[in-house]
């Protein structure tokens, strides 16, 4: 089975590529969904988060207030590292279980959507890497326009990740999302077809 790591810096358009891959039949493992599961009420990770940052990062229902926590961790690299140390091991465990289940089903290819693939040191857990990229100025504009962030907040979120230039040299496929949606879809389809061809070769005796 071929395991693909799909990644991209914030506001690069990775979610659009993920949506296309799903429409075309890809088996997807979503890191954000796994992270939400890892910090669900009653989990050890949520208890550790509360112990470190207090009840202010919880909502009235006891669930994690992601916006409140985000304001803390994106303002301080040390706090962000502390959060990663709490959440990443549980997310990795859940991802490994999902990949194992896909392998047991004898699927040909699975696509792991991992925003922090490089930052979290997970490149060795996948067989190939697809990077969705867009210029920094474009991503900054999208964050401010689509999420209602001010410039300082948007810059902090961008700066919390590796610069895309550092990632491009390490990716097997790159999808540039600085044009139209039709152009993005065409690039995504070409990469998807290449991935399926590689998966077929891998599965051949």
C-alpha cells in the first residue's frame, strides 16, 4: 500500500485539493479530525491542556475552545511546542491505527492530510509527499479575507510554520495554487493520476 503525505502551509489551498482527492475516490486520513478526536472531552490530552493553560481554554460545555488556545500558542513558540508535545503523540497513534486499518482492507493507496508534516518530523512515515503551495502574500490575503484575522494574527499563523521554500525541495509533487480554481483542479487531477499509477506499480508483483 502506498502512503501519501499531503501537506501545505496555512491558506495555501490544501483543503481544496483534499476535497478533489476525496471526490476521485481517495481514502483520506485527516490530521485535523484526528487532532479533534485526541482532545475530545475526557481524553488525557484535554486534561493535560487544562492543567497547563487553565479553564480559560475550555468552553462552557467543557470542550476545548480552539480559538482561545490558538491565541495563546501562536503568540509564543514555547507554548506552541508545549501543545505539540501533548497532542502530537496521540494524533500519531490514531493515524497509525487508521493506516493499519486501511492496510488490512488491502487498499492500494491512502492519503494522509498532515498540515505539519515537515514541522512534526513525519516525513519518514509516508512513502511520498504532495505539497500544496501559494505565495506568502497570497496566503496572507486569504487569511485576512476568509478568516477575518488582522494582519498581525495572520502573520503569526504563517510564521508558525516552515517557509514553503524549505518544503518545496523536500516534496515529490508540488501543486501551485496561485491561479484559478480550474487550474488548481487540473493540477490536482494530474498529481492524483500520477499517484494512482505509482500505487499500481507498487502493488504489482
